[in-house]
C-alpha cells in the first residue's frame, strides 16, 4: 500500500497568493516512545526555561491579520503546555519578533533570536520576506512548522515547513530552481462534483498572472475547459469578469487575487447572478471571518470551498482539534493557520521531549530530520522530509476539504482527509 502524502495545493496557493501580496491513510506516526511520556509528572526545572523564537510579519504592509494567526496558535499551545508543567518541568520561554514584512527586518529578527537570545528553535515562522533563512540554516537552528510563503523550506537544510518537502534542499530551490505541485484539487472537484469548466481570475500583475498560469496548466492537465479572466490591479472590474464567467457556464472559480479581491469578486458574482458549484479558496482564507468578510455575497459565500493539508479546525470530534479549540476559545476568531501554528508548536514539543534532559539545537534537529512521517496527533496529513535526487512525476496525494455553511461554519467533506487521495501528476513551476 502506498503511503498517502499531504496536498500540495495549499503550499502552491500560499506561495503564489502571498507573493502577490508582497508586491502591493496510510501514513504512520512516530511511536509514542520517541516522545517520552507526555503525562509524566514534571521533574525539577534546574536547567531553566527552554527558549524558542517566533518570527512573524505582524506589521507588514499587507496588514497584521494576514500573518499573525500561526503565531497565535503556537503561543496558545505553549501557554497550555506551561500550565501543565512544561517539558520535564522546564517552561517554554517564547521570544517574539515582528520583522515588519521586510528583508532587513527579518535579518534583524534572526540575529536577535538566533545569536542573542540563543533560542533552541524557531517555531511557526510566518514571514513575508524570509531573508534570514540561509543564516538560520548555517547556524543549524531547526525552524519548525513554518508557513512556506517563499521557497526557503524547499531550499535550505534545517528548515522544516509545515507541509514537508522532497527537494534536495542544497541551497537551490527545489530541483534546479523548480518546485512541483500536484493537480489533486482539480481532480477532486472533477471526480466528486462533476465539474468540467473552470474560471481563473487574476490581476494584470506579474505574480498574480504567474499563479493563474500554473492553475490553468493544472486544470487543463485534468481535462477542464478553462476560462481566464484578468482584471486591472489598480482598478479591477470584477463585475465584468463575473458576468463573463456566468455567460460561459463556469462550474468552478479559482483565483489569484488577494483576500479583499476575493470578497469583491464574490460580491460581483452575486450582483450578476453567477451561480457556481464551488468558489475554491485555500488555507489562508479558511477562517471563521468568512461570515463578515463575505456578508455582501450570500450566494457566493454558500459556494465557498477550502482545501489544504491539515484537519479542519471545526472538527471538534477529533481529540487533537478539541484540545486546540479548548485552549483558544477566548480568541475572537478561529482559522486553519491558527491550528497549523498549534501543530508546529506540538511538533517542536515532541522533538524536545525526545531529547529528555538535554534539549539542544542538534538534538531537536535530529528528531526533525527523521524519515518517519509526522502528523501532530492527526492534525496534519503525514509530513515527510526526504531528499529525492529527481522530482517525482506523480504522487499519491491527499487533501483536506471543507465547505462553508452559514450557521455551521466550515463543514468537512468526504470523510477523513487521509482517505481523500488521488494519484496525480506533478507540474513544475518557478518560485
């Protein structure tokens, strides 16, 4: 039986969507014996606290709410852990740094946390411009569960993004400068919803247009008729695009626009009466803020679907999700990025527990570099870091799928994410 792996489109969509912003069940868990006893009574904290760092572009030009959810999820985990005695009696001391969304700011944060604070690891990094990635790698500081906004996690060793990588990570992105993503999202809607015609909406701007071309390639590889709609970046006429995709009978709508543009596109679709099977978004927009963000587009809102590589934060029947929701119940909103930040902190904790009394950068990194897939107690599709000499032509890839329903929030579709899997081609793209 082939082991299912995580969905690639969450990564691809995050890369392209945030690049745009920058310019304006077969997988096995690690055995519990590798983690130590999570329920064991704490021992004396003679070694002092364990320092970790979280770098976030909290005051970036695109707005703090875009990047802070992973930080909030990780902090919630560490607060909860400390309240239970920490790791073998040692508290987790979290050092935060806001890099302001700039390369200079990011390098400053890396220096402050890696060189001055001497953190054991970075956790849940979410940086618009990860300029200090090579410096982190040279220092052999494990960076655990970061969001792959750029190509750093497919470029440098000792960096472990939340979705894994099969790339050599030898200083060059991917394989000879190319990354690869699958067509599982398009396959899903073709197989499960009978979709045959898809519209791709983008800005007339380089990063947006490039991502739209990638989506178009994937859709065509899956046999879709594709309708390309491009709007002006400065003065977008979403109404005209919505009218055209209606006239051409689009079943699905994908986009390469920002969150505000998504809301305006949906509003325009409602205004012209465009009704589709699915308006497909990604993990970045998978949050409880949908009701407010799309308040002027009730029909489009009812067709919102999200895909990703982590378990729906609404699935409180799962014990790991329930623990996350209980610890974050005071937050005004919930999101998939918060859950992934929580999973990143859990990943570090399991790595640190494996070190027992000697929690060091090297020990944590040894745990992270194991070939055994990791799931964060089932919150993630199995995450793997393997250095393949050649990119895979196809992969069996799984994905998490949810649909927005007013009054219920995001409702998981097609059962468990580890069973929603497809053998799909891998298409290359330039990061």
